[in-house]
C-alpha cells in the first residue's frame, strides 16, 4: 500500500474507533506527521487524559503505553509494535529495587518516567528529565535512590545537596554519544550551539551550551538567536526542531544517536493496530494505583 493510501486508511479508522494518535519526538518523521499530538512520554500521557477518545494509539515504546494506561484506565491503549521496549527501562527490576530499598530504608525512590509501571509502583515519586532536580530537592530526605539512569542521576547529584544513590542503568542511545563526537562536530561547525539531553554522559554535558529535556531543547533552539545547533539526543528530535524553527540548521551529534526501538513503529503497524485493535496495554489495578500515586506526587511539585 502506498504511503498516501496508508495515511488515508489510518485517518478513516481513527474516526471509526474514536481514536487519538500520540507520537514521541523520537518516532519516525512520517509517524510524527500523522499524530494528533507529538511530545515527550509524560506530556503525551497527560494529553491522553484530556482527550475525549475511546482509543489511544501510542507511537512509542512499552513504558510509554503503560503510563497512558496508568493515567487513563477507562481508555483502550494500543501499542503498534509490541516488541518496542526501552532498554534503559528494562535495566531495573523490581526485586533488585526492593533489595536496594532494604539497604537504604530512609531513602525515598525517585523513578524516571522511563520505567515500567511495576517500578513506578515501587517508587515514592516519579520525575522527568525536565523536573528531576526540583523533584529531588522537594523531598524531606538526605539520601535519595534514583532509578534507572545513572547519567541523569549524576546530573541531579551535581545540582543538589542530597546524596544520590544511583541505579547502574543508562540509555544506550544517549550513552553512545562520546566527548570526541561532540568535539569533532564543534570543530566542523564552530558557530553551532551544542544542546544536550541529561541522559548523556557527564563529560558530554560539560561541553553543552544548554542541557534540557526534549521539549526544552526545542524551545531553546526556537528562542535562541543562534542559527545552527548540534543536537545531543536521539536523531528523531530534528524533525520536531525543523517544524518549530525551519529556518535554522541542525546537526545530529553522532550517527549512533538513533534508538532502534523507537524506529520500530511505522505507518504499517499503526494501521494494523487500528484494524485489529492490537496490542492492548494493560496494567493490573494494584500496580496502576500505586504507580499513579508516584506520578501524582511528581505533578504536585512546583517547578520554577
């Protein structure tokens, strides 16, 4: 089926199912283009709550679909590609986290939203890359367990007086961005500003003109007087940057800054998901309630 026919059929089924399509910034460009909303994982899950839809088609990885299911339990959440999982989210397991909690009984668990529902349920509070520092500083504790990203944990640790106990996980895509990659790109494009995601290695972040979440990176590039940017995150964000500020030029920091899992979702499996109403993301009610408490605590934190 030609792309135009795929898109037409998707739009027809979307109306028939009373569905809304959500896409993460790291999805394929053509998937972002058919989405009703494009954003980071938490913003999309919150958008799912606001939408008067029966079906949520979440173009992303598994934990993102779970987050939507946690916040919208009465809606059917579909994941177009069931094998699209987040390697970083898979690096932390419930039993291991429970053992760490036993070692540090007075340390609340802060879990990045890039975690499974089961891990969120074992956490006191969640955070995003945009609010991680504020969330940690809001806690009445001297020690904090931070899962699963050691790089984001290091970023937070440098900006708080609290002791951060990190989990030894990481995002393979961001972790593959090396200091040498940045220096080469800066030499090649000396006028470009380097903006980086806090999931990158600490030595990479030290070279950044700005460190921000995916949405924060778009806003920085859009509002900056600079005309060229080296992008230190997953390559899919460049599509969003070009939409927000098409007159500017963007360079991906590394050929390895591409998430295979995020690229598994395509127009064909979005269509099949709507046709067959597959793959439904479910979260047990016990886990959902506890995970939602952690998300709600995060949403109650005031951000400056």
